[in-house]
C-alpha cells in the first residue's frame, strides 16, 4: 500500500484587525471580518500520516494535548476523512519553534500546518480557500495562517461556512516591515480565546461597539497597508487592539490578559510616536506584544527595548504555509 503521509509548515498569524466573536462555535464562524499577518519567526511544522491505526494520535513532544485541543484536531481530520472518502486514522506530530499558548498565536500555525499536511497526505488537491476553511475548523485564526502575508478572513454568510475563509491581500514582500515579538511571559494564557469570546459576548457592554469598530477598521487598515502609511496603520491597529482588551476588561468576571510589562511596552510605543517613530503595537489574547516598525527605525526600537530590559525576537512578515513533502 502507498504511504499516505506529508509534512507541512505554517507561520503564526496575529490579528491586526482582531477576530473576537463567533456566530457559530462548532464551525468557528466569526461575527466579523478580520485581518492578520504571518510572522516568520513563529513557525509550526506538522507531519501527518493516514493508516490503519487504532485511533487518531497527536504527538506534541514534551507537551500533552488536552481533550479540547484533541477535539479541534478531530474537526479537521473528520472533514478530511469525509472529503477523502476513507475511514483511516491519523498519526500527527507537531513541533513549534516558540512557546505554545502564550498569546503567540500557536493555534493558528498549528491548525494551519495540520490542515495542509492532512489534506496532502490524503492525496487531495484542494484550493487554498478550501484549505483555509478546513484550518478554520481547528482555530479561527488558522484560516489566515494558511494564506499568510497580509491575510483577510472574510466572515462569509453561509450556514455551512464554505464561504468563510481567508485570502491574501498583499504578499510578504509588499511592505517589508520589521516585526518585534516581545515575550513578556511564557506561561499559558489564563482564559482561552474561545472562552474569552464567549464571556465577552455574554457579559461585556462593549460587545456590539467592538464588532462595529472592526467593520470600520478593516477597510481603513487595508487602505493604509496599500499606501504603506505606517502612522495611519498604527493608529488604526493600536486602537483596535486596545478596544479588544477594553472589552475583555469589561467582561464579568474581567479577563486581564496583560502583565505589567505589557503596559510598559504601550508606554514606550506612545513615547516613540511623540518622537515621530510610529509602530503598530498589538496584543492577541495574551500579555506578549507584537510591534511592527519601519526597518529604518529598527535600531532605535532595539536600543529602547534593550534599555528597558525587554526580551524580544525579531522577524519579518511570512508568506503562506507550505507542504514540504507530499503523499507517495
Ligand atoms: C485575539 O483563533 O485562537 O488572536 O477560533 O477559538 O481557536 P479560536 O480562537 P483563536 O483566536 C484568535 C483571537 C485573537 C485575534 C486574532 O487573531 O484576530
């Protein structure tokens, strides 16, 4: 029998105009469109093999996958089994080059690389939109990680979610901004994105305002990216991130994703803006900041972060996820 295996990788994708809210939790269908970028320094590699195994299994190295994580993986594997028309089980091995569950979007690269590898291992030829929709079943932001670059995830309107996938608006070379990934904490986040979204929907008085803000922020951000206007993008993206966290703080019980260092980063970015150095400063569901700056300003940012003793990893913008080796 031919062996049904493939290897793939994908980069973590962080929200610039955030996804925070589901209109269908089982299918990860979002309330609003979102926009994100893939980060070259944050990569997951996934190996998948289909065979007559007793059950699906996932090897994450030192870390163990919890039952909720296994359910997410199964949603993708079940969909691939249906498309392939077989009942085989999968052996999955996944490796991150960064800390998982620290607000560094590990589920995006993890589920995107799994979708790419499991589809190819099954011998299926799917479009990038179809793979993006499959990855979405595992984690919403993974839809964007499949296509990479500056990725726009269209919420779609269909109940089955087939029109809810990401498209790449600009590739990684369009505007080579420098990315600083600030790791202020390596511990797992206190409230998962799924739980956080649910709690905000149920209890935040700012829920509707946030969804409306995202609808206005998305075209504004796209225009700023097209024009390569960093000051405009920073104003739009930073406000969007602040609003997400303001909404989380306003939920009951409050969700506080930031650490004291997160506030120090916000202060530093404000100071720099007064000096005419504009940076995007955005936080997903965690304390770690992602900063984007013009490459000509990178040395200033480096020395200011060093002076504050803040730890960071530098990166460029990454492209789409890729299959390394197909079924054979
Ligand atoms: C704050 O994609 O992790 O990073 O769909 O429940 O897996 P699930 O959520 P996930 O949420 C990401 C939320 C965010 C914003 C963003 O990436 O746009």
